[in-house]
């Protein structure tokens, strides 16, 4: 069954509101083997909604519309759907009584405009809404299903759960969608694609066909492997084989084959090696410590974090020589190394990490432009250097630079732990 989602609401076309309903709906449909092929956001404009809905019903067996079921003039979904399907309305007195009872329970009179929520396209099945006044509608039109759901997530989610359980699961059979997320660091999207692309055809032609999607995001690349099968064990085995092959092709750049985040992977490595970590941050302002401690159980390996933002703080809290800062600048490999060693020694831990840089938008120079970040990792070594240090040039605004810096720091820790384990 192919599905399509239409989110209705002019507010969703502004930066003030995000369409989270589609994400929830997609997740629930995928769990029962229904793949979402198209998502559309439409403003409160009847002709636009009419065009989009008519096209969706031509393409997809299941069309889900969220929003536009309220009592006001801009709530047009019900009317447009009836128009597209050429269905007359009937007034459902049971809905009128339920809405009136909700208002009376709060000591209020039901406004007359709420009567429009009781208008039901002929042949539609109404869906109870225990969390609001707008009922949902299930409309079967030939071999197509049109599902109208309210926009508020609290109302929509409960109604969808009931629909999935009682109406959609019996129609989907045993075939389900299974996904595996692989995460890569230290490679660009094109380099990742170049390495893994030769395997795509083999995966797609296997006993359990696997499709691949590659996505670039801040500081990492994601490979999403998707299998559709009736046998859960067969699907898992096929995904395991594909993930193992991807690891061979990508080597240590592939840091997760089970969807774990980089901070989770680093935490597992620290716990496995019985290491403890402390971090000294300047330009990232505590973001690295925050990400490390976002992981449940991180108290097993996180000792402390220091935000040494000023030069004085670097000297007093970490023991960085003032003359070193004066000679090389706060954003330098020399200072980053001193910060990493300083936090490791003061915290008496195995791993010390330091980040210093220029997040912007001001503070850059010709030799050290905005986005320049220096990261150092220090840990005792039986032989050789006790520190690794790298200078990066990250693009983007202040927030993007800070996140990429923490991502690079976590990846440096991960790689060193792998090398020395």
C-alpha cells in the first residue's frame, strides 16, 4: 500500500511552526509495512488543497490529511475533501451532542460555528476524538482510502493509533519495513558513495532486496538501509550482511551500524576500556560535555568539564602558560595541547579533550578565519606522544561551527580509543 501525507495549515509554511505530525504518521505506517511516498504541506487556501488532494488520490491508495478540521472559516479540509469526492454532507447529531457536552462540562455554551464539525461527507466513518472537538473521518472511495485527522498532535496521535490497530493492520498482511541506520564520520558524502556504491546492486538483488539512501548532515554521513519482507529474521540477517559489507568498505570511518550516535559509541568505548574522560572547552561553551552526558549512564566515564572561555580561565583553571597564549594565541595547537594535558592532569583521568576556536561571527583574521577550531586529545601512552592535535576549518554560522567542533572531537577520541584498545 502506497501512502501519502498532506499537512494543512498556513502556519506550517512559516519558520514559527514545524510539521511534526508527518514524522509520527510515517513512523507508525512504516511499522506496519506501509511506505510513505510523498509528503506535502499546503496553506489554508481551498484551490491549492483541492489540486494537491486530487493528485494524491490518483497516486496513492492511502491519503492522510492532518489539520483543517476545526470550526473556523480557514478550516477547509472537510469541505475540500467532500468537493473532490463529490459527496454531499449530512449533519451528525451525535457529534453535535458530544461537542455541546464538552463545552457544557466547562460551563460554556457551544458556539454555532462548531456545528460545521458535525457535517460528515455521506458514507464517511467518523472517528472519535477524546482530546478535542474535531472528529476524524475515514472515507473509502473506490480502491482509495482518505483519512482526515485533526492537526493538534495530542488529538491526532491517539486517533491514528486506533486507526492503525483496527483498520490498517488487517489490510497490510505480514509484510513489514525494516531499516538499519549506518553512520559515517571523516568522509564526505561523495567519498562515502564512491566506496559503497558497488554494493548497492548486490543488496538490491539479494533474496531480501535492500534499498539504500545516503544523507549528509553536520559532521557525519548516514546510510539508511531499507528491507521489505514478511520474515523478520530474514530481513535482519540481510541487513546484518549488508552492514558488515559496508564496514569492510568504509573501515573505521563507519562508527555505527545500529543507529547509535557518536557520543553513545564513544561512551561505550570508554566504558569498555574502563577509561574516564574530562573536557576543557572554549568556543563550544560546554556543548561537548553536554553531548557526552546526554547518554544514559555517562557517570560511569565522565569525570568533569571546564568551560575556560577567557584567557585568564585557561591559565588559572588549566595551567596554560600565559606566555604561550601571548606568543601563539588562544586558538593554536600549542594552547590546545596544554589545555588537554591540563584537564587530564587536574581531573586525574585517562583521556583529556580540549577545544579552542573562533565560532564567529566576529573574531576571525586572515590567518585564523571564523570557523578555525583546534582540538587536542591527551591520554597516557607507554611509548610515543601522549597527545593528538588537529586544526579544522568549519563552515557555517556560530551554532554550526560549535556542533561540528564537538563532532570532530568525539571522532578523534573514538579513533584513538580504537587504535589503542
